[in-house]
């Protein structure tokens, strides 16, 4: 069994908060028109974003928010 490394904490206007048990850090992932950014790693290519996208409800909300924040061409 894989040890749980990340835990979902909350989701609000400012982004998604995840607790990283491996690094013992509270990580915030923000949503902007370009996509996602993990404030801990400065990228969207990290385990935190990867973990977040495994949560079906959150992944869905995030996709909608990114879409909504993009200007309509
Ligand atoms: Zn990260």
C-alpha cells in the first residue's frame, strides 16, 4: 500500500490547499488564466498538482475556473 503523501485541506477563492505529508508543508495551488501554479514549487508539473487532479470534484471545478477566467475571443 502506498503511503498517503498529500491530503486535501480546502478549496476557496484563493486556490486549493493541500498538505504535503512528505515535506510537512501546507501547499497552495492557485488558478490563473494560464492554468495552475503550485506556490510551493512554482510550477504545475509537480506531485501536488498531480495529486489535486486525482480528486474528481476539484479537478472539475478547476477546469471550469480556468475556462471562466480566460477572455472570450
Ligand atoms: Zn508543488
